[in-house]
C-alpha cells in the first residue's frame, strides 16, 4: 500500500481552514483522516462525540481523531495510518494560533510507518490578511513553511481589486519562498486533486460521477480546478533527468506523482515518486505497479512545456549513472 499523504492545514483565526476542510470532506468517494484540536465548526455526523476521543471515530468521508491539549499527533497518525481504514489522505487542522513552521517540522520528521508529508496548506483571509498577519517590513516566516497558499474569501474583496490582492500576496510570499504556489478562491473551494488522489470512480459510463457533479456545481462559485498532464514511456529512465525534474518542477506544478523503472546493475527496480511543493518522497513500488508514468498537477499549466519536461525525464537510458543513483538513493533514505 502506498504511503498516505499527511497534509497540514494552517491559517490565522477566521481565515477559513475549517471551511476548506469541510469542502474536502464533501468530495464523494474520498476517505480522509482528520486530526483536529477541537471539533468546532467541522461538518461531522451529529451526535458523534461530546469531547475528546482516544480512538478514531467514523465520519462521513473518513475518520477523525481529536488531539488532547498536550499534543499526541504521532499517536493519532499511527491510528489513522492503519491500512484497514483505507484512507486517501490525512489532514491535520492546526488551531489558528499554531505555528506553521513547527507543524511542518513535526510532520516532516515523523517516523510513523505508512505516512509521508503531503505539504502544508496555509489559508489566508483576503480581506484582512494585511491588517492582521502580514503587517511588518519582513514577510511572515509562515510563508517559508507553506507549499500551497490559499487566498480565501475573495468574495469579500471588490472585484476590481482581487487580482491586485493576489499579486501582493505572491510578491510577499516569493520573498520567503519563491516555489510556493498561490491560488485564490471563495469558501475554500479548491480542487482536492491538488492535495491527494481520490479513490472515486464513475458509476456508469457516459454519466457524470458524483465528484464531477460536485465540481460542476462548484464552478459557479469560484472553484479552483487543477490541470493535470500525464506522460508514459517504456524501458528504464534517465535517473539524473528524473531527479532534475523532481527537484525543479515546471512552473505552476504543485504535485508530481508516478512510477518509474531504473536499471541498477543487472536488475531493474521500480520506484514510486511523489512530490508535493518542495517535499520529495521516493519509495519502492509495489509489485503490481506498472512503469513508466508521471503525472504533473497544478494550476494554469503550460501544458506543452510541462509535457516536454515529463517526456525528457522518462527518456529511456541503457544504464543509470552513479551520480544519478546516489541522488535517487538519498531521497529514498530520507523517505524511509
């Protein structure tokens, strides 16, 4: 089973973290594990619990763990990573007062088996961000920890000023981390494909799936939909070209995923590749995995350019260079 992405969801009080999380939980056919400090406004089944819980409880779309005040995130991740739960992703919703840098560090250095970092999503209140959070000469350190910044509540900004607000955020963010992706939305409506893979499938050929119907309805409300580019090939890949790609994805690409075959001495080994923001995860592929395939997911992609970069990374190579293998094995060790 592939490692489950653990996504940190942060943001200042009132920015719209829970709204975004509820939007993700509404994605049909998806099972999400949720770790929260308190239930607050989370849209869970009525009468679930009255207080904190020690074991994950079922909710619509997955499971939920509630953290005690003294922490306990590793224990919650262990419980949610149980393969029997069949989760597509785990979302850790931090309180509005939590330090995103600390949250990213805890998840990034987690030794829990069966999970991997899935990026840090920082939610920004478009109307109040520069009055409450980003008020000093230097940009906040939280920008440096984020892999995706969602500028929420754009509907509360005059229509003729929205683009300027987004551009201002991008410029401030780039001073801390030029690789962070910034998207604008209303009511937290981002495409779940930016964060994880859904297990949803269409019920009948020729008909829209429940997920497609949901996204179609959301289009009328500033839903941010992701672009995806898929490239396949045969044979063993050029490892150096592959690592160059994952270390420096094309502009606008937030996620990269796929399976590749690598020639190592007299043996061919298959690896699973997952990239979210700046986090790179490379592990051994299951026996059933079929190489070679790479998928790039992001916003407003230059599709021909992205397809060319993926194609170059999948070009067949008779053998792998020693330098390329060392780079690959370094990421594999870190991922383990």
